[in-house]
C-alpha cells in the first residue's frame, strides 16, 4: 500500500517537531578572545625592550669586532720586537 498524503504530511510534521527541538550547543568564546587580546598586548608592551636589546647587541658586536684584533696583537710576544725595531733604527 502506498501511504497517502496525510501520512506524508504527518511524517513531515514529525520531522519538523524533531528539528525544532534540536538546539545548537551554547559556546562561550569570550575567555579565548580575552586571552588573545592579553597576549597581543603583552607583545606590544615588550617591543621597546626588544628594540633596546637589539641595539645593545649591535653595539656589543661592534666593540667585539674592534677589540678582538687588538687583543690578539697585544697577546703576541713578538709584536713588541717587530714594532720597536723601526724605532730603534731611527
């Protein structure tokens, strides 16, 4: 037997009642949003410190580049002999 129109309509109404009672889950994303805002604010607050640290690093590298060759020359025991020889000839 084929179902009639009223039986089809009742099936559709039953499905509609089930679908109407189906509610989406309630989600609260406010804590995640606030955590991300705090993390971004922390990075922004630390930016001057990072810039200062980078400047200090550049200056330390410059001092190192100048002082290492000078230090190596001072530690060589023959440097004094070879530098004083031209002065003794004058």
